[in-house]
C-alpha cells in the first residue's frame, strides 16, 4: 500500500507544479484516481480499501486542492466551444472509463457514499454538466 501511495504522491506533486499544462494535470489526476480506485478494490478487506482511499486523500489534500483550482480556472477561462472540446477530450480518455466502472464497485464494496472522500467530491464539482456546456 505504501509503495503505491508514494508513486501516486509523486504524480500528484508533478501535476501540482506550476507551468504544467491543464490537460496534462487532468491526465495525471485521472490516471491516478483510476489507479487508486482499482487498488482499493484489490484489497480483500473493506477496512483496507477505505484506509487506502483515505490515506491517498489526506496525503494529497493540499496539492489536490491546488490542481483542482488550476483546472477549474482553466475551464472557466475557456469559451463555450473550447470547454466542450476539453470535456469531449476528457470523455475519450481510457482513465475516464476506468473511473466510471470503478466508482460503483467501490461504493458497493465500502457501503458508503463516495462523496465522503475529498478528491471525489472535487472531481464531481469539476465535471458538473453546467461547466461542460458553459451554462
């Protein structure tokens, strides 16, 4: 668990860096989230699954906040068509499908709402339909 979390920490630190393209930040974030979710599913124990997600979330809270802020600022600066292209590109990424498949499995396994985890809450706010459509 610790080795995986250290790898994720490195990726999050890279994404949080200044000068990183928002599309690259989103890709790092998406790939990391997909990996964390799938890792949490690999544990036989519900307690270990929850612990893995909690540790990731708490370990990276400040940097995740910065990354989400950077991506959100970028999305808000886009015009309606650019915003749609950004989210269409996001929809075609392999990690998007991985996350869509893993979230219900994780919810079912841990019998809790995924919203209790900081990073899922932030991701959901970023992907609201009104942001995508520019409403």
